[in-house]
C-alpha cells in the first residue's frame, strides 16, 4: 500500500498547534458555517475554522445554542470543508450529542469526521468530560475542550457572565484545564475568563489555549466571524473588536438596487438578453377576440 502524502503541504493539522506554541507563534481561529465564508476565512490565512454551535445565535436566530442539532452542524461542516483548503476544521458537538453515553458521543463525533470531513471535534465541560475525552482520543478523534463560560450550560448558569472570578472557581478552572490536557485534548477553549487565569493556564499547559474574552496571553485567539465583520445583531461583548460593518454594506447595496428597480434603472439593456437578429417573430394578435 502506498502512503498517499497530503497534496497540500501547507495544510494545518493538529500537531501544528503545539509546534506553534513551542515557537511562541500566535494562531487565529474563526467560525464559519457555509462555503463562501469558509473560503474567505481560509484564503485569508486563518489557521483554524470552527464550525461552532454559535450558529444557533448567528445564522439560525435561535437565541442560544441549545436547539442546534447534529444535522445542522454536519451540513455546515460539509460546506466548510468544500470551501477550505488549508485550515484545520473543528466541528462543535452540539448540545445533546455527547450527553447520553460515550458510545453515542463517539458515533456522533465519527459522523462529523467521516461524513462531514471534520478533522477534530470540540465539546464543552471540565472534569465531568475527562473520561469522554479519553475515550474519543482513544478512538483517534482529536478533541478541543472548552471551559469557562460554556454556552450550552446557559440555563444552569442563568446567563453569560465571566467565569472563575473567585479564588476557588479560578483554581477549579486551572485544574479542569490540566485534567483535560491529561485526558488527551489537543487544545482548550477559555471563554470569558479573567486574563490572569488564562495566562496561568497558557503557561502551565503544553497544549494550546484558545481564548475568547480571555485576554492577550492565550496561544490562539478565536472570534465569531459575524461579530468581527459586523454581520450580527444586538449588543456585542467587550472582547469583540469589529473590523468591518458588512451589515451596513449589505443594507446600502440592497437599498440602492431596490431604488434602481423601482425607478426603472435596473436592469439596463446591457443587463438583459435580446433575440438573435436573424430570428423573425411570428405575428401575434394582441387581441385574440
Ligand atoms: O460555537 C462557537 O462559536 C464557540 C466559540 C465562541 C469558541 O464555541
């Protein structure tokens, strides 16, 4: 059997994350849920694309991530896979897809990898996920862990607030991160945690930390693409820096087109098709009666 070499030498695989950490090189991760955004993100050089369950808020309008299904993530992963060449593709495991037993969780993760083309999965939780992470990693499924604010626990937490603000909860977060590293996770998302805690976790772990609202010291920064480009609704959290206002750009384009249609300015002759010159129309009667 020939070992087929990856035909894209620049492709990012899981080991590249640790190598970057060892070189002290920061990496970036953005969400994408469809072909065009995956293509733009990939071509812009982003190393990791997360097909996040944030799609529940961002593209489905559910208001939170709880209703997101495995099928919705799978369909998005397939589109993202088609749109990307280089980035590592991480698929979020949606709420309910890893909560009812390890076998189901393995089966669902395999669906995302085999059918979708994901190269790793992400799941939320600390010490309560250690055994599951071990099992997934044992089945050759790379796992990105996620602690701090875990949006799938919104009903238990009662909202979205900074986690690990007391000495006890901060110590617990640091312990959780270490336990997940020991279980075999290749990276851990730190969402909405004090920057001092993120700095300690980043320093003490050999795996990469992926920060969102966790300060500058994380090895990797992740944001929701739609927040970064101004294509989301509602108040943005303080950690989002909006680099463009695509919502405004879209509204302006749509408004101009609407005006052109209504004023008869669109389409112009050059934007429509005529009959070939040699075609002679049969005579039609305008009034059949
Ligand atoms: O679903 C998502 O987009 C995430 C990131 C915010 C880390 O989990």
